[in-house]
C-alpha cells in the first residue's frame, strides 16, 4: 500500500496505470500536481500580478502549502517508483508534471514514435491467432496485453473490436459455438468478459468429451488385447481337440473293422463249440485250449492282450498319439487313453464252455462299442462348440 510500483524500463505499459492509481490514492493534490503542474508561489506587484520573485516560505498561505505538499508527494512516488538507471532521467526535476512528461516521452516517444508503435501493435493484433493447443484463458491474456499497450499509447480498443477479433481468431473446434453466438447475440453490445466466459464453458465441455473418448478407447484396446489372448488360448485348445479327434477317429476305425471280423469269427466259434459239446464233452475239454484264438494275429493259444503283434502296435500308437509333445505326463495319459480305446476283444468262457457274450456285444476294454461311439459323438459336439 505504501510502496509504489517499480519501473524497470520494460514494463511501462504495466507500470503506468498502477502508478496513476497509487498517486491518486495518496492525495488529490498529488495527482493534480502531476496533471496541471505546480509552480512555487511568487510575489505579486501592486496590481496583483505575479512577478518573477519567489515568495519566502514563511509568507506562504494555506493554498500555497497544499500545492507544495501535493507536488512533494507526487515527486516522492515517482522517485521511488523507478530503478537506478531511469532515476537519472528525472533526478534534476523538481515538479511532478515535468518528471511525468520525461518518463512518458522516454517510453512512449513523440507523436511520430507513438504512431509507429501503434501501427506495429495493430499488425500484431491482426496477425494474432489462437493455437490448437492454446486455451481460451491464455489467448484472452494475449489479446488484453495488446489492448493495454495500445491504450497506454493513447488509442483505446473498444469491446466490440476485441469481441470480433476473438471470434474470428478461434480454431475450428469452436465453429459451432461462434455460429450460435453470432446468431443469438448482438456483437456490438457484447462484453469481452461475457464472451470469454461463454467460450471457457464450451471449452470445458469439449475437454470432458475428449477425455471420455480416450478412456473408452483405452478400455476397448485393453479388452481387444484380452480377447486376442483368449482367442489364442481357444485356438490352441481347438487344435488340441482336433488332433485328439483325428487320433481317436483312426483308433475307432481300426477297432470298428476288427470288432466286426471278431464278431463273425466268434459267432462261428460259438456254433462250433456248441456242436462239439453235443458230441463229446471230453473232446471239447481236450480242444478247449485250441479254441482260444487271438483277435489280433488270429492265432490260437493266447488272447489279444498277450499277443506280441498287439503289444508292438500299442507302442506305435503311443508315439503317434504324443505328436511331438515333450511332457512326460501327457504322453503317459495319452498312452493310457489309447489303450483304453483300443482295448481287447475277448470272449469270456463260462464253466460250461460256452461264450457269455452275444453277437451284438463287443467290448473295448471296460466299455462297450456303443459307449465309445456315444462318447466320441459328444466329444465332436464339444469340439465344434469350442471352435
């Protein structure tokens, strides 16, 4: 409150209005001394006209004292409101008006200099455009800075001129708002602060929408990446299921073909055994060992699980089933599955020497053929659903 603003030589446009307000706040006589000036009181002649002789201070009246105090306050403010370099310009001054004019001419120049500066400010004002990454607040400050500089040089810009300049200098994202303002309001009567407030509100809405779009795009990209990962996993599972189906289909075809041949052979063996049973039970007992036939090599005296040919094929199927997998647990499990699927087609002979299996029942391991076919059908359906 008691310290005047400081002029450093580059902030005259900023310093001048602040200094005016500071001098006016001190005393009316101080600002009057700056505007009208003050002269030391002089002695009047007999006719009442002032002469060149200065009055002695003890002869001053109240008016003379008031004028002197006002001038002294203004000079004190000016002396303390400039830096050391600028103080050299006004240190010889004793009247506030004189010091004020020296500072004004030094920073504003003469009339010709003022005209040149005003032309430069006008060109700068017309070329000023709002940038895409610039906010309304920053652009408004740039506009006001030029307007204040012009006002300091003696040419004040009207609100209508500033409003029109702001409207035609906005980027494309404000086109809709500019059109609405021009159609709904009178530009000549519109205030700059009112326009800036409306544009800032519109700018805030645009920024919120853009942030929402960015967040939605981020979530969408995250979901896409997650879906891609799940899709890759599903594709891997689908490939495994397809491989499983192919291997299972091969085994099933082999078992289906062999089971048909085994059923025919078994039925003929059953008929033969029944006829031989009628002839003689002793002959049947002697030939019982020969009726045990292998359904793999069609030899007699052993069953399929004991057949060397079958055991070799079992090892081959286990290698094919693994299909290049390196996991030992997977190979062991796959081998067990193939063994269970391939199974053994055998005839359980009763104590009376007749087969307990019918012609339509063929067992594969612990499962019937019908159960294997049903299980494979369900596996195919699930495979299609997964794919």
